[in-house]
């Protein structure tokens, strides 16, 4: 068990980690910007260190300052929360080299699944279906036209480093493909510093369904069912629903098994979310993976009642030893009464 954890984040997720640590008897170190000196996570942590000015580029995104705080505070683990550096493989690698446990996936697993195009390659290797599309990055307009002639219209152009609905465009014919290709690349460059895009066949009126998985460091993985996030505006999730109205027990089993198989294939550990598109015939296709805990984790907690069971949620967020206990929640929507089993 850890002795002291640094929380490299702020707000709601920092408070959740602090609460979990307190229940486990683990000391916490909060880092904060000058603007957050009076924030609740700073007040509730056992220790706190200021790491810079208000802009996140000068504080929460400064790896060297966070690692300096970790050294000063003599921590043995860092929890990244979500956002900021949570999906930065370099940050995870720096923690690994410093012999500080990064509470999240390894840098190798993050590199494998953090890039959307690379994740599609790993999904194919693992035998998980992906939407028809390009075999890799599409570099030119002519190449985009060739790929689209092969898979047919309509298509979706997606940023390889994308997220939050940015760097995405649809095209229903060649003229719209040409303009969409260049606008997607331009937006991707501005948003992510990476203009690379790939193409997918556009699935009409799909259900967007994601599976919450948790894995330990010994290859044991479970899923905690699905969240349906099909209600969206401009490719941004508006409502998450659990369980999905589309789901059947058979489909849940197939999709859950596919999520677990893919996570195992890249040696994933800790919490993560694997997202699928499901067409009107209930065929499902891997879309991407979030290599971190998601903002939406509370929805899964409510349905599976995992936040109300003493230490269960604490372990869930902190370290993947929770897998053995979360297995009791697997593949059903009954309450997980871990207190009674204790």
C-alpha cells in the first residue's frame, strides 16, 4: 500500500482521490496553482505545494514542477485524475523512471491506445472489429479520395490525436471530402499540435456505447457494464445513460468480452474506458479508448452501487487490486454489497 500520494489535478477528481486516500489511511499531497490557493482540495489534503501561476501551462501541465513537488513531498505514487497530464505517456514514463507509481496505465499501454489510429491497429490485431476505413494516416487529399472510393460514402475524417469532437468532419461526396479533409487537418493542428487524420466509414444513426474496465497489474480485468452516450451535440456527449436501452444480455457479454480482450492485448492496467459504435443491426465496432478515469465515472458508480461500499471505490480509483472485488459486480445491474462480504 502507498504511504503518500500526490494528486496532480484539482477540483472534483482531486477531492475524490483525497477522500479515497483518507479511507485507506494514505497521506495526500495536493499541488496547486496560485489561483487555487484557497481551493477545497488544497485545504483537505495533508500537505500542499504551489507549482506555479494560474494558467495551467505554467502549473498543472508542468511535468518538471510536479516531479519536483513529488521529490520534496517524498511521495511514492502520483494520481493524475482526468484532463491535464492524465493521458500523457511522457509523464507516465517520467514517473516510471523516477520509481514513483503512476496510478494509471503504463506509458507503453498509453502510447498503444492513446493515439486513435494506433488503437485501431491494436484492435485489429486483437480480433476486435473496427469500422471500415483507412489502414493508417491519410496524408493527402488524393489518398483520401482513393480510400473513400474503396469504402464508399459517407465517411468521417478524424484526427488521430483527437478528442472532444475536435478534428472531425463528415463527407457525403467528393467536393465535401476535399474541403472536410483540409478543415479537419487544420483544426487538429490547432487543437492538438498534430494534423494527422484517418478515415472511417460513417455509421448512420449509431449508438455510442462505452464500457468501463478495471485491470490489475497481473492481467486480471473486469468490466462494469456500459454507458450509452448517443445523445450528442457537435460530437460532444450531452447525456449518458446506463444501462443502454439498446443493450441485450447477449450483446453486453460480447461487447464486454471484446473490451477485456483488447485491454489485455496491450497489457492495460488500472481504470479505462473502451468506446464502441453500434449500428442498427447491433453490429459493434471499436472506436477509441480513454486511458484514464472519465468524468462520467459517477454514472457507473450509481448504477453498480460501487461508491457506497466502504473501500471499494477507494481501491477502484487508486489501484487495480480492486479487480477481485469488482468481479462481484460484473455483468449485472444488481447492487454490489461488498460490505456484507467483508
